[in-house]
């Protein structure tokens, strides 16, 4: 039986075999852990689904392979030795049979012939999109023209199409390329160029793992395809700090060890704000917008080698203590890379808090397909004017909301931020 | 090297395999002493005798039932269903028996047989004797489907079909039987699942099958001579397995694709190929995918009408010109 690289999550296209639990020749039972894989944001143990002997390991530890790749072969021991050659005989003529080597002489092993995949069954959809098929002015761009323009740094908004109804075709892109030699170099220098440039500089080479690759791909896609705009407001924190101290005193009396953090309260405040401004709780889905009826809030967690954004579902409907408990559990498992894909997918908005590093304020990149992200800076002591014209010092956070303008307009984003600010500055409602 | 008709190539291909393997037998209506209704099996009875070349009653179900039994018990039968339209009479064998037996018995029962059918129109046989049924056969998982267009391919693909361990549907075109082509001497064995680039070109890819292949070649010559358009013509030859590599590589060179299909338009073989191209080669496409097919109608018997509805060189030229000049 061929063991395939599973797909963990619908946008995941490849995974890294991070550990082989079994070695060639080991016998396995259904449910025995076989190997561990690391995908975009998690690592997971893959169990055997049949009994037999692990006769072949095709993918070495650390290798990145596409979903569906045969990573190992389990030979079912002692059964049906006659039927197996027939399975091999059906290989298409073009197939190059790879014969597995049995490792254990003790078990009556059969030879398993790996069958090349019938090309008709294996339709491979392009992994990348090269931009919209229709320009804002209605002009259609052919798929080839889109790819050529994208790969050669040609701006399709500047082209005149020569096809029917002004359609932009490949020839229009190539003509543009040949007439404008002064264009800047394509954005992506090749890896060879980069290696050459730094060849003489002492350096270490760090491998790019699945998570790093996913971060690179998704955030590049986000910055290139999502029209971000940014809204920044100061938020006074004193009332929240007072409430948090009081709440923690009460909690200490009730259950040992549990303490609310500022982050817990910020999650709740953002959820409350989303409930008050549902127009901001939206997802851009190309030809439509999904307005979510629940505040699912992602929270960026820095982990060894990258970050992951687990999502707290229905944060609006949960108490702050429940959010606090859930966040602890998610963060711990995120750091161990044990999150399930369902735990970090979805949501409409995320929070990135760099306050603990002393960052005063910053702008975050939206984590697609979400539509917004709230960047939270460090609390500062600032002088504020009091009601009677005097001056006092107060704790103040600076938060910046990054919005996807396709789905959220400036006024909607501003109202969301206003509701958030109010929830933090009059925080008692967060506990009700 | 000899010049052979497509009809004689059928007999030559069968003879090659029968001489090589005593398990290969031939059954069908009037295929023995009469040499076949289309004269595609002339001489085989004389060469291999009545035990291996057998006439059957006029019952397609009996022919295919006998072939299946023979295949299950160790022979490699070649069965002829005279007109491809009659596949519908014995469709249970096509759809349920041949293609499923190996799967359902976990490989214990194999049906290594070949069904030859006289396919296609152009011979004024009317709506029930002129259909192109390659798309019917293509849709059944477990069947392999071969549709040769030239005498040399008939011989080589016949050998590949007979030697294949699975049921292979071998569609001969009635209007190609009289066409001629060079066939080298000696044993010829081709490979299922391989397409052939018959005419390289850079401006557009034309995918064709069977009788549509010579018509596509004629159209490509005219497009080149009269309009300076350089078309690549690919004979798909085998629908299952399908040579997507050759097809997708061609699309990546030309960026425009046409199919020329004799089967009626709905769910024709080109629809499946175009869907694969639209998916895998999307960013190679510089224009719409265009299918040139017989319309979705019963074929007329009247000569002018039949000639009007089946794609011909003029229609291919006109469609390619209109599409590319847009």
C-alpha cells in the first residue's frame, strides 16, 4: 500500500517530512505513528492505516514534497501474494515501475509495483494566479497575457489591447516589453543572482521550511493583491488596567493561577467592536462579500522559526476568562507546532501585539483571506489634558488597523476602531 | 515497405498478432469466409483456419459474451461489432462487464480482449449506422479507447491493443478503409496512450482523431498557403489512456487550441481534452478554446446534408481564421 503525503488544510500544497517514527523493516499496525509532517503552520503525526511491514521509505527526513506524493510503501504481509502481480500488470505502457525492496526476510513479502499515475487522472491546476482577467475599465486580459505581464513586470493598466473589444493579448505584452527597455529589472532576482552577490560575505545558510515558505507566499500575496489602508488611534488604558487588577484579585480568590492579560481583554474588546460594526466583519470573496455573524478573532503568536495565527471562535460570545483559557491552550500548542489546520484557518480579523517588545506603533500585513488586522503597540505614559484644562499622565496604547479596501471602506474601518477604543476606555461592559 | 489500404492494414495487424500468439482468435459476423462486411478481415480465415476465425450469429450480445468468456478463460479474442452504432445493443458488456471484471475480482479475472467497430459517417448509411461513438466509449472507467487514422497506426495500435491486458475498444473508420499509406515490412508494435504530431506548427494546435485527421492536415496546408497561419496538427490516436504531455506541450508552444471532432458536440471527446487544457495550461492560453464538431443532431442520410454537418477542411479553415483574426 502506498502511503501518500496527506493534505492538511485546503490551501496546503506541500509538506515536509519532519520525522520518521518507523524505519524500513519495522512492522506496523493500523494506528501506529508512521511519520510526522510539518506543513504551513503545524506538525502532525501520520498513523499507518493498514498492517504490514514498512518496506520502503521514499522521502527522506526534511524533504519537502507535494501533497499526494508517495512517501512510503507498506507491504501487507502474508496475504494474497498471488493477486499482487496482477495489480502491477495494469501499469500503463508509459509507466516506469519502481520495485520496492523488501527489508525483512522473515515475513513472506510480496513485491509491490508502484503504478505511475494515469495522466488523465492527475489534472494539475496552476498554483498561482497572475492577476485579474478584467481590468477596472472592463478590458479583458487573456490568461497568457496576464502571466507574461506578471512575470515581466509589465503594467497591464498601461497597455492597449489589440484583440476583439480591445482585449489584451500576449502580443500586446511582448510589444510593450520590446518598446520599453528602460523598465526596472523584474522584481525577483534569481536565487543564483543572490548567491553570487553574497558569495564573498561570510554567511550561514538556513533552510526554508514549510512554515517559512507559507509565510513568504501568503504575505507576498497579501501585500501584492490586497489594497491595504491604515487607521491609527491612541487608546487610553488606565480604566482597563484598573479593571484587570480588580478582576485578577477576584479570580485569585476563585480559582488559583488564572490571571487575565491585557491581550485577553483586547481580544474581547475587538469582538465587541465587531458585533457593533458588523459591516467590518467581512471577507472579500472576489465576486461577493461574506459578512460573518460571529466574531472569530485571530491572534498572531510568535513561535520558533516564524509565527502562527490561531483563531478564537465566537470571541464575542465567550467570557474573557474563557478567552484567556483558550488563548493559553492555543499558544502552547502553537509553540509545540501541534495546532490542527482548523485551529488557524478562517476568521475575519487578527490581532498582532508587539507591545511587549516596546514597539510604540506599527502597521501589520493582513493575513488573507481575512480583511483586517489590528497592530497593537506598547503602553506609554503620556501627558493628557484633563476635563478642567489641567494635565495628567495616563497609560496609552497606539493601535493601527490595516483594512482591505475591497471589503472595508475608510468610514467603516474608523467606526470599528472607534468602537474598539470605546470598549477599552469604558471596559466594564467587557466583563458583563 | 508496401503501400497498404487502411482496410488491408486491419487484416495485416490481426494476422501479425495471430501468427505471433496462438491464443489470439477472431470472431464476428461474416468475418471468416466472407472476409468481413467491410472486407477488413480478408484472408485471415484461409491463413488461420475455422478454429481461430469464426463467424457468429447476428447477435452482438452473443459475440461480446463469447469474447468475454474466452478472455476470462485465457484466450485473447478480437471481436468485431460491424457498425459502431451497434455498441448500444451490447452496452452492458461495454459498460458493466468488460471494464469492471478485473476491478471487482481484485485482479483475479482479466478480460484481455479487443472489440473492433466500424465507426463514423460520410458513407450515407443514415442515423443508425454512421455515428462516431468514441465519446461513448471514453466515458467508461476501465475501457481503453484507440482510434487510428492511418494504415501504419492501424497495424501498430492493433498489436498494442491485442497485447494489452485490459479490454481495448478499437474504432476503425468506415470512410478511411479505402485510404492508403506506407507501411514498413516486418512486425510493427505501437504504444497505447501516445499522440502523434503529424505537422509541427507555431500559431495554433489542432487536435484531431480518425477521419478528422486528414481533414485537419488539409486545412492546415491551406491555412499556411493561403493565410500564412502555421498550425500544428496532432493525431490524438488514443483517448484512454490519453497523451496529455504531448498535447499540453503543444499548447505551451502555440497558445491557441482547436479540436476537430466527428462525434456530436455534447460531451464529445474534445470537451474533456479542453477541460484539461483549460485547467492545466490556463496561463498558456491566448484566446478561447474552440471545438469544431458535428452538431448535436442525428446524422442525415442525404449526401449533401451529411457532408454539411460533419466537419471538413473548409469549416476548419474558416473557424481557425475567424478565431485567430479576432
